[in-house]
C-alpha cells in the first residue's frame, strides 16, 4: 500500500509540474509579444540575485581557518530559502528560453543567424556532458545537465538590439553587486574579507571576495564590469567616474593577480583593435623601419644576456632564497595546481574516450582523491579531458573553433566588447573552467553573455542599434 501511495504522489507531482511548465511557457509566449527581446537577455540579473542570495544565506565566515580554501570558486553554497529562490529563477529562465526558441524556430530565415554555432554548441554539450554521463567512469543522470543546453541555445537567438540590452543589464546588475559587496565591508566584514599572507598591498593582509564565492571569482566580474562601463558609459560623468572608481577599488582589493593580468590583456587587445590601422601604417612606413629593427635587436640582446646570467648561476643564491618563501613556493607549484593537474590527467588515463563523467569533482570524488579543495581541474582544457575524455575534447575543440570563426568577422562588434570578453574568458581558461556545460554556475555569466553578443553582432561589427539605448543612465 505504501508503494502505491508513493508512486501516486510521484506521478501526481510529475503531472503537476508538466501542467505548470505548460502554463509557464504559455505565459512567457504571451509576455514575449509585449517584450520582443524576451527575458533571456536579463540573465545577468538572475545570476547576481543568485550570488547574493547564496552568499547571504550561507552565513560564511572567511576569518575562520581554511574557510576560503574549502569554498568552490564557481558558486557559494546557499541554504534554505536561497535554494528555493534559485529553483524558481531557473524555472523562469527555462520558460523564457522555450519562448525564445519557439519564436526563433518559426521566424523567417534571415542572413547572419548563428545556425552553425548552435549546431557546434549542441555537439559540444553532447560530447562533454551527455555521452560522458552515459559512458564515463561514473555514469549519472541529472536534469540539471539540460539547463545549460536549453538556456545556451536560447541565448543564441538574441538579435543586435538584444545584445546591447544584455550589455546594459550586465553593467547595471554588476554595479549593484559591487556596491553591495563594498557595503558589506562595513556591515559583515567577515563575510567578504579573508586573511592573506604574502599579498601585494602594503599593510593590508586580506583578500576581498565581495559577495562572490572567492577573490578569483570577484576579480573577473570587476573586469567584466569595466568592459561594460567602457562600452556603454553612463551619461552623467560623475556617475561614470564613481562607478569606475568603485570597480577599480574592488579589483585592487581582491589581490587576484590572474584577474589583473586578464584586465591588462583585455585592454591591450582592445587598444590593438582601435589602433590597428595606425599600427599597420607604422610597420609599413620606411622611415620607422630602422627603429623597429633596432628595438628587435635590443630585445634579442636582453634575452641573450638574461639567458647567460641564468646559465652561469650568478643569481642562483637569490633564486634559492626566493623559492623558500611562500610566494616562491606558490610559483614553483603553481599554487598547488600541479597536484590537481596530475590527478586530472591520471583520471583521464583511466577512461581515455569518455573520461570520468560530469560528476567529477563532486564530494565523493574529492574524498577519493583526498583533496577537499579540488572543485575543478583549474584549467579548462585539462578539465575537459578528465571529465569527458577524447570525445569531449574533440567536441569542445569544434565549438571553440566555431566561436573564433564567428568572432573573427565581428571583432569590432559592440565597440569591441565581444573581443574583450573573449580575451577575458581565454585568460580565465588557464586557471579556471569558464566553459562548463554540465550545470549553470557563476561562470556561466560570461559564457552566455558572450553567446548573446556573437549571435546579435552584425557582420563586420557595424552597429545601427546602439544609439537607441546607449544613453541610458539606469
């Protein structure tokens, strides 16, 4: 009798969920008639709400020993009401995504639609999530695996105006997030600051996480916000300058060297894009050819002299003393990442074709390897091999090539925002996993916004939609 009651409740709940899903999609379709851009472009708002709710409900205290080490870099673990809020927001995103996909399917064909990118994205999900979940070392079936596929496909239905809206929404949402995080310095300091020995800021032995999961998660969000402020500045100069100042302070306090490097790399790429005509003329100018040759010769002599000094061992004692310090040890072991990389490659060797599966780096796997702080492989490409094997690596390579090919003809799109965001993701791939498709996380923000921009960007990057929304100061 108990079994019958159990299955009756289970089937009733499934039917209730199906009816609710039908009404949700129908409501989204009705709302979409009044809002042609849909609601997927507001993805940044959803992620900011989730990050704030998870961090607030977790009641974390970063002042405790190893509190930050044992915290995942992708997302803070929320409890109670935060989990239910997150589930409700996911259902909202799924309904909005189905509405976008339904409209996209019945729209007349127009040039420039990212059909090829959609196909490679689907193949990448199949190769890195679905097949490893079925044939990996540890098979698993989770409904969460479908979320990134559905919402990612919907993101690629964005048009040019929707791309500008996504940038504006991202700017405003992240600015609120940064301001609230700085406010917590005065309200709940233990929630946003963690002790840090060996930092680069004198008399400041702390690392700032803000309301993000960690400093290495807060730093890229600050860089992303700076890109958005550069692309869509506020009309009021005072507001724009205050926003930039607050973001720079937040980025500085994180002491995230990888984020600082990513920011410099992004701005270098954008500067090269803006000055590419001048650089081409300078290189072709015969009057400057001798100066360029002398510069290259000087660089060659410097490299040769440095190699001679190192080969002769003239700085050996200084190098040995540096390696005994914490900074030297972190550099030598890549802050412990070499051990995690070795574990990931060993896991890959156990199932070369399909890897371990999407559940890699879950609590059970971390218990097996004895590294509780290993929440991912700290490298996008090694993580793909460990989680999904050669099949996943081939699918990810095809998807990455498709991203580069579409971006190449749209480098100047959205005032270079798409290029800057791609460079940020590319640098982050060295030490993090920004292309994770098995579930939605804070890392999904940059990835999905990038897909929206690639889908909406016109060929050649010529924009006609910016003037209608760029002047918004809200």
